[in-house]
C-alpha cells in the first residue's frame, strides 16, 4: 500500500542538531549586540552628559532599525532563501558593531545603531524560521524554545562581559567585542548552515529538488521525488504581507500583531531601562547589572519551559497564563523597596514569564503560517512589535523626566501584558490550541 508522505523530516539527526546549535550561537551573539547599549548606557550617559530624553532616543535607535529589518528585509527570505538573508544580515551587524565603537557624536551613534537594528531585525525571523524548518513538526515548539533561550543567555553573557570590559577599557570595548564574535559566527554560518529544506521544497518547477535531496541525505532523511513533493505542498498561495491576509483569517494576523506590539513594548522597557532605573533609584551599577542578569537568567528558564510544556498543554492557554503573570509581577516590581535580594527574586520570576511570553509569540507565528509565508508572517509580527520597542525606551525617558515614580512607571508598562492576554485569548486558531504535532492544517 502506498502511504502518502505527510512530513518532510521524520527524525532529528546529528546534522540537524549541529545546524540548530549554530543558530543558537547566532541568537546568543545577536542578543549580546542588542543588549550592549543597555549595559553601556549608564557609563555612556555619564561620559557624554546625556539627559534621560536623549538617552531614550539612543536606546530606541536600534529598535527603529529592527522594525525596518523585520518588516522589509526578513520577508525577502521567502523569495531568496533563509541562509542568504541571514548571513548577509550577520555581516552587516558585525560591521555596525565595529562602527558603533568609533562613534564620537550622538548622530553617528544613532546611525550605527539603526544599521545594527536593521540587521538584527532581519536575523531574528530568518534564524527562527531556519530552526523551525530543520525540526520535525512534533519537536518544533521545543526547538524554537531552545533557540530563544539564547536571547536571555546573550543578556547574561552581555552583562558579565560588559561589566568586566567597561571597568578596564570603557564603553566602546563592549561593541568591539560584539563585532568580533558576530564576525566569527558569520563565517560559521556561511560554512555550515545549508538552505532550509522547506524553502528548497517550495521552489517552482522543482528547481530545488536536487539540492533538497542532497541536504536530506546529509541529514539521514528519506529522499523526495516529484510526487512526494507535490503531496507535501499543502496548497499554493501568495507570499509576503498579501498572503497573510489572503490565505489566513484576518483575525489571526491582527491579534498576533497586537500581542507582538504589547509584549515587546513591555519587555524592552525592562531590557533597556532596568539598569538605569535601578541606578537612578540609588543602587550602584554593579548591583543594577546583577538584578538585570537575574532577570535574564529567569528568562532563559521561561523560554525553555514554554518551548517544552507548550508541546503538550497547547500554546494559547499556556501563553495566556504567562501574560497575566507578567502583568502582575511588573505591577508589583515597581513598588518594592530597594533591597537587592527582594528585587532579584521578583526579577527572576518576571524574567520567566515575560521572556516565556515573548518566545511563545515566535512559536505562534511559526505554527500559524505555512512555509511559503512563514518568514513574512514572523517578520511582520516582529516588525509591528518593534514599533513598540521604538516607543518603549523613548516613552520611558519622557516619563522619568516628568518625575513619575518608579512604581507608576512599572505599572504603566505592566498594562500591555494584560492587553496581550486578552488578544491571545481571542485568537481562536486550532493550530495554537492543539498539542504539537497534532494540530489541524
């Protein structure tokens, strides 16, 4: 009996694990580059005499670039390939980090951080899509979760490295180090990461079939003939933003965009302003960075937990709980006394739920959209989220300049998590409710 093939990848081989490991390394160093300015901010603002409003604009610059990169550059990988766009963006990011270290004026700093942001914005969706498409469907949530453990891991690494480097060499050394490791990981990606199997499968007229079978052979997977390729291609449709609205319910994309905006608005307040807010409240810089590292430590656990448990519990109900918990912890954090132990405990649990919510949105986009529009769906979601990231540090700088209390600031930034919880509860897609590997098409 001829059984129709329903999955391109049946198992996980050492080769696939190696590709995913390189993608994790990419995400670690990309996160290091993203967080670098937040860690350098207290030293930079003192050295250059920057007011909170000006510092907020500097911190927001990278997110302007990320919005552009996610929405405009990342979707190109649906046309030109995940590997091509990812490696090009990595090379640009390495150059932008080196340039940031040479900046002597705020205007130069803004230009270089926007350029870095464009590269980061292109990397995040393409590396996530690459990992998702190198993993069998039943392991996809877990693999994407493992990938995004790298973001808080990069934050932890960034905090430790930044503290050591700035004490000896000043704030510019953080960006030199970031540029060097990003250049190294670019070479690794070019040498060892092939094109995504699902992208090759969807090339018109079978152009990618020979390359696909060569990649499948390296992974120890079964080859694909023309008939099997046709059965694996569920349906044709548009790519880019047009496909998101023509081929899927409009509510899926709109509600997902609301979630991305709200979660990233709240998350990047913590990522960019937490060290500065704690220093301004009276604690020394090393204690402020310590609390931030604890937040990212909790974040690594939350990301892994989300990837692991959402496989069996369903993504939407678990994400709703995480978002409501994020709202509660953020609201409480701002009213706590300046006790390092107490702040660290709250930061740890806030890191679990906030970062777990963040990575769940990546998993949601990967599961909602098929391969033909996956990078576009993820890229536009992240791009909309980056609008929140652009506004978040700038709004925080204005609120702090107005003299609002620490408690009120955190309460304001807790509210978007409540809005996101309502939006995700309303996103009624069986692809998010079902267990991994069993959701309907």
